[in-house]
């Protein structure tokens, strides 16, 4: 943590990079619960761990708009850059699950798999699984569908020239879609999917970005009171998440954006303003975890499931401490694996993406990719979403 007197660039958002790492950890903790119940019969209460996804969505909207006064650039290079950030590694994670299934395992509850489902999942088209579940083979890929949809709509607004007009256009489209969802119209599942309130979290992130940018342009210097207010905002956001999750017994699917979106905005906004006040989490381990957050998000179920099962064979089943050790050990193993993949495979894929964009001659998108790396502590920004 840097002291208040340290010099922090108005363009730096190291706290957002750190927040991405912590958000990925909460999602992993959320997903380890059913594994612990299956192996230990343990009852856990961490439903609010799913809140990490909402933080990712707000961060995605924030990063797309922060530091950019204009969005006037070609669409295709931008979409190609986003493709390399999300899709290849998602394909790898999906194909690993397919290989495990055909090898006789049932990774993360995958009990039925037909050839057409593989193709659909690779194309981000949700299949119908037993129990009337509509989703992808890699279940957590549901967030990536929203990420890609946001990027596509965002790209279509490049003709708007300015970031503020672009955000207004994106907000209009998303509000209309959510309004359609409110009507209760009977729509095909893959269309109704984009009428849920969670898509508004991207708009909240973009609004935060442009608001902070105006403060930067005005050379506003936050005081100690602003730093305290930022901490309070983060605390309120976290408390609201826990309270709402416990009161509702989870998050109603359609209303998720209304319930947890404002809390995510408070947390992300508080983190950004705290850094503007001179308090930044800039240590290398934290930034490395943030850089590896997408890998942690993608691969943690595949690593944690066997980890918990192994722990169940060697730890006392009746021991509460054993359950905690199993859960923490599984999450730590997932973190180590994510960091290794981030430093090797992910960086190679992202480097290939930058070369393709640069070869296309779109130096604006190549510049933006470099700006994003600088904004997030020189680490690759990938949504797990984000």
C-alpha cells in the first residue's frame, strides 16, 4: 500500500487490477462450496462469493471507457483484439472438459455430452442439458457471453466518435433490452438471455470511468476525507452484498444487476478513488494475481474439484478444520496453476493478438492494448468477466 503522499498517476488504476484478483478469489470460494458438500457433507454460507462476477462486469465497462475521450476507430481490429483476449483460452478450457468427459470422468457435473453441444459451446451458444439447464459445457462461460455481447455493442458505437456518446448509445440499447425483459414476453432462451439486468453493470462501469475522467481533467485533488469516503463506499458495498444475498437466499436471476450492480459500483468506484487519493495496492504479488485473474476464473473448477476429492481421502471427514484445509488448499492450487498459465500460455496468446492487430495497421487499437496494460500495472487485462 502506497502512502498518501506518494505520487500516483491519474491514469493508473492498480487498485482495479488488485480488485480483479480478489474478485476471482471470491468466485473460486463460491464454487468450492458444492465440492466440499459433495466430498465432506459440509454446509457453507458463502453465496455472496458470486458477487465477484458483478465486480468484473463493472470493471469491464470501466476499462473500456477510462482514459479515452474518443472511440473513433475501425471496428474489426478492436473485435479481433477482444477475440484474442477471451476466446482461445476459453476454447482450451472447454476442450479440456470435453477430453476429461470422454476419458470417463464427469468434470464439474458434466454427465451428458453430445457432439453438437461441443460445437455450440465453442461458438458461445447455450445448449439444453438435462434438468432444463441452458448453458455452456464450461458453465462459468455464461459471463463470457455477456462480455462478448458488450464488446460487440460497444464496437457498433464507434461511429458516435466520442466516449460519452458511445456510452449513451450502449446505455440506451441495454435499457431497452432490460425493459423488454420486464414485459415478460415469451422469448427463445438464447434471446431472453440478453434482457437481464446484469448487462446494466457494464453501463455502470462506463459511467464511473467518464466521471473519474472529468475529475482528472479538472485536476481535482482528493483529500483525506475523500480517501475515508472511498473506504466507507467499499465497506457499504460489501455489507449490502452480504445482506442481500442472505435475505434473498441468493440472487434472483433477472434482478441481479439491480441488487448487486450498485454494490459493485461502490466497490470499484471506491477502489479507484482510493488510488486517486494516493493509496494503491501496488505490490507485485497482488498485481500478478490480478493479471492471472482470467486464468483463475477459467480453470479454477478443473483444479479445485480433484483437489477437494484428494483432500477428502486424507483428511478426517468429521473435522471442520479438515473442510477448511481442503477448501483453502484447493483454491491455492488453482491460484498457482492460474499464475503458471498466465505467465506462459496466456501471455503468448495475447502477444499473438497484439501482433495481428499491429499487422492490420490499426495502431489505435494496438495503442489501446498497451494503454490497458499500463492502466492495470503492466499486466494483461482480460475480463472473465472478464
